[in-house]
């Protein structure tokens, strides 16, 4: 993927992540896939990917909003270990 567009966040700032550490966090419409991919007939030419978070903690800040473009290896959210750290992160932005 060369870039993508955030379609929908499934988590919000302040949400606690599950203790299992794996939850779909965001849906991203992928642009410029590097592997061969062809859309099924009658569907969008770009797939919607579900991006999981494999961490425990809390969502302190969403860095990319719905409708905005994102690139591989670009941070899209800040995750913190404790709920008390959320306000410190939010005040830094």
C-alpha cells in the first residue's frame, strides 16, 4: 500500500483497549497496493482494510481523522499504559 484513507475509527479517544490486546481499531481504504489485487465485480477498486491494535492500554489521541490520508509506517494514534496519562498526551497536541 502506498497510502490509504481513514474511513472509520472503531475506537475513540479515552477508550480502553481489551486485555487480549487485539481489536480492530480503524478501517482504511488502501491505495496503490503493491501486490496483485483485483476488485471483485461491482465493488470499489480499493479494498477496505481493518487495522488491529495489538497493545493494551488506552487510546490517548487519534492523530489521523476520518477522511484523511495516511502512509505506511505513519503514526495514526497514541496509546498509553494508564488512564491517568491520557490528559498529558492530549495537552501536548
